[in-house]
């Protein structure tokens, strides 16, 4: 997900995406601890997407 795409979304949509990614990351951490995580590189992508969303949300709130 690119930052330009995220900037086009509203704050409500970004908040929903943020909650989804937090939940997804939580489930991935549990799978990793149990040794059942199929794609460990996906965790990195989810963390970075979450950081992008948080950054865009802060920028929107500052404006």
C-alpha cells in the first residue's frame, strides 16, 4: 500500500485499516511463536503498512 493511496482515504477508513493490520500482526505473531507462520516476510510488509497508515493519520490530524 502506497502513502499516496492512503492520503486519498478518509480518517475513518484509515482507522479501520489500522485496526485490521494490528489484528493481522497479532495473529501472525502467535503463528510465528507456534512455528506455523507460512510467510515470515509478510510480517515486515504488515508492519511497514501499519507505520504508513499511522503517519498519514497523524498528518491528517495535524492539518
